[in-house]
C-alpha cells in the first residue's frame, strides 16, 4: 500500500475514535485529534477543515462543545468552540 493511503486511513480512524470517546474521556479524545494532526502534517495530507478546533484539538460536536451562529454583517457562519476560538465560514451567494 501507498504510504499516504496508510497515513490517511490512520488519521480517519483516529478522528472516528475521537468522536466516539468525547463523552467518556475528552482528554483522550483531544489526544487522538492531536495524533491525527501530527500524522497528517508529517505526510502533508489535508484533513477536513470543519472537524476539529485548531486551538484546543477538540472534535466538533454540535450542542456540546460548539455553537453556530449566522452573521448578516460579515455574511458568514460563525462556529464558537468552548475554548473561545471562533471559526468563520463565508456564505456563498448564488
């Protein structure tokens, strides 16, 4: 198998484990995200942008550690993590 495929597979498995472990042990869940990010950086892989917080390594679970708002002023969707980090995603106009 290709090294990049193995690395991507491990990253996706770690992110799935992080989502499953969030309720039981949030510290272990953050560690799984941290390991997935390290593997992805080492092999120059792109992880999905909207799955975890870059500041605190928490996996995004709406209603528990993330709130979302829409901003008419900035024309964007705002996601706020429990750590205080705010992510802005622009709304596309048709």
